[in-house]
C-alpha cells in the first residue's frame, strides 16, 4: 500500500486511478502525515462489502439465538406507533 499526500493525489489523480483500477494498487491518502482515506481497486471494495454483509448476517443470527421471543410485524408497527 502506497501512502500519498492529498496534494500529490490531486496532481496525479488520473494516474492514481488507473494504477488502482488496472494495476490493482492500493493508495492511502494522507494530509500532514495523517491517514485520511484510501483508493483501492473496486474488487477490494466488493470484497469488503461482502465481508461486512457476512458479519451482519452472523450478528443477526447471534441476536436471534439469544431469545426465542418473537414479535409479529403488526405488533411491532403498533408498538412503534406506525
């Protein structure tokens, strides 16, 4: 992963995007030495979103297994005043 200042990224934006997209390089944008954001290939972002989805499903399953108590959709709407 390459650290690059925001000023440098601004000047070389097209090149950095091409390197991330076609060369599969990863960049961390910095300002005054602090990490701010990242430019990554879209495949990396897709993988991250997939992992987040899997974590959400696991958390939902864990929450469901904590209790057998269920509430119907209609009861929930009524409870929330919807």
